[in-house]
C-alpha cells in the first residue's frame, strides 16, 4: 500500500517537472528543485540541517536563513518539502556541527570579554564578544525601537518578552529559539534556533 502511494507521488512530481518544461517555465532552479524532490521521495528526506550552508545564505538573505533554520525536519509538510528540495545543500542526512553546549559558549565569551575590554561580564554578551560559532544563525532585535546601538535588526516581536533571560527558550513564528544575549543598556535581544545549543547551565 505504501509503495503504491510512493509511486503515485513520484509520478505526480515527474509530471510536474514535464509541465514546467512544456509550459516554457524553464527556470533551472525550479526544475532542479522538482527533480530533487523526486530523489528525496525515493531515498528519504534529510533529517539534519547543514548549519554552515544555512549561515552562508544569511550573508545576503537573512530572512531566508532564518526560514531554513526553523524548518522542521521531522514534520515535513508540502511547504517544507519544497524548501528542502529548493535548498538541498542546507540539509544533510548526517548531523553537522552541533548542538553546542551553552556553557562552553559563555566561557568563550567570558574569555573574549577579558581580552577585549578587561570585563568580567563577557558571559552576559556572547554575541557582542564574538563567542557564537559562525555556523549558528542568529537574529538580533531592537527591543523598544529606540535604536540605541544602531542595530539594523527589526523591532522585537510582541510575542517575545523583552525581559526574557539569557538561556531561556522563547517561541517566535512557531519555532523555538534560545536567548543568547539580552543587552539592557543597548536594548538588544539576540536569538538563535534552540536546536543549535544544548543548554547545560
């Protein structure tokens, strides 16, 4: 029964590829994504995220990076399947770098704070002191819209508590994030997908 369903899905995907060609919609990316879905339908969708590749996208397409970072790899609906197929390099069949122990990140921030500013409070500011690994997608928010530190990030969404403590988990756009840094003086709050870290405080 399952094989009949799989065959039917593969047939529909194959027909959609030919429709793209016949309707003169020859965008290479679109056809490639449709073909990639056929491969994934046959061999299975990847279960893990390729964080370095996702972060590379963030250099030019920050919103896309956050979208891919929060795609559920265990509950793939039609929309998620299309995203995974369109950006196969951002997913992997094997776990890629992480999750990172949060205590290690804080210790690294503490050390950087002492080196850079002779500060004992570096652990409170792991983003500011460059302690977050490059392959972790992060998002900064202006908590109150005062733009105190010239942050180019958006205003903090209403569903996120501006007083959320560091290390706590918040929900944004239906996905779980960990609070990396809540900077009161600069009025910034920084998040990363919770699956990137193991909170061991």
